[in-house]
């Protein structure tokens, strides 16, 4: 089957039809064979998908019987296998006949968007150390398409770095419920909590001053100083301000994510609490 958005490729033209083209748009490659019943069932679904996306996606079919070298190159062991290519790389894969909705979910993150130019300009500005220009480009992207949620996360990171706390909250509040939880947003919420702690009133006694100094170190990115200060406080101040020391440590750990220091710090915190 070939159409306006569905074509066939072999070893001779795969690089041009798929890899080179993927720098311009998402390409979905269907590794199939004529004897494969699920492959035949999938064919009209792929046609429907490509038609619905109206040029935003190219579908390229590779007959694995005729193109065994290509099948081996991409490790194809089951049919049909569907691979999404973007910017010369395979960025997504599913095996087996898929319903239209599942295919849409597979390709949607890789489709070109109206915001791409502004997002690319923001990344370029950050590479040059120009944070203000990066913010301006991401704000332009947000104005173009407020449903491009990758912009929210990138812009929130910059707002937090600039101390624009209220704007960060407003931006994150726009996210749908399924994005309000999870590993991507957790560090942002943790950074907001640290900012709140730094701005909060906890008193002027020695304990409060020690705590405030640790929080300010964390907000400034000096996590070693912050954690050591908080861990030193924890054994005697575990219930101070409703457990503020422990909560702040947890926020720092969430900000740092997979940082290799976190495991040892968590162990020390647990020992202090037992």
C-alpha cells in the first residue's frame, strides 16, 4: 500500500526515506511481511493515522522478507514492529498490531509543533548563558501553544532559577491532572517548597537561624552545606516546626533525584530518626 503519506523503502533508500527525512518530520516505520496476518490488519490503521495527521507524519513500510539486512540492523524479531524515527534516531517502538489510539500516543510526542522554533531558540540562548532570552522564547512558545506542556516544565525551571515563584505556581497549575504528579514535576514542587521555607517566618533563635541558613544554602544550590547542616540538626530537632528539618531534607532529595549523594544522605537521615 502506498499513498500520499505512506511509502515503501528498502536498503538502498532507507537512509534517505527515513533517517534524513526524520530531521524534518516524524517517520513511523512499519516492519512487516505479506504472510503476517496482524501486519495486514494494521495496514489500513496506518493509512488512517497518516491521513488524520495530514503530513505531520510519514509512514514508511519495510518488507522484512525482501529486506532482511534492514530487519537485522534494527533487531526485528516479531512482526509487525513499528519504530518511530526523529532526528536520525529511533525514538519509540511497539510490537504487534495496535489500535489507532495507541499509535497516536506513540507518535504524538515526536510530531513537529508550532512551538518548535521558539523552543530551539530557547535552548540555543541557554547554551550561550542568556537566561533572559531563553525565558522570552519559552514565553513566546507558551503563547503560541499553551497545550505544549514540555514548555511549562522548561519555563518553570527558569522561573525558579530567577526567583519568580508566583509565576512558577501559576504555570504549573495549568498542567492537566495526569501531569500534576510523577517524576517530572516532583523536583519542581520540591524547589517551590524550598523557596517557601526560605521565605517563611521561623523565628530568630539559634535553631531558626541554623535552619534558615541551611535552607538558603539549598536554594542557592549548595546542597552539601544544606544537607550537612540539616542532618546535624535532625536528631534533636525532629519535631521542631512540625518536622520542618526532615521535610526540607526530603525536598532536597527530590530536587537532586538520582544524584549519587542522595542514597548516603537518606541512610543517615533514617538513622537519625531511629
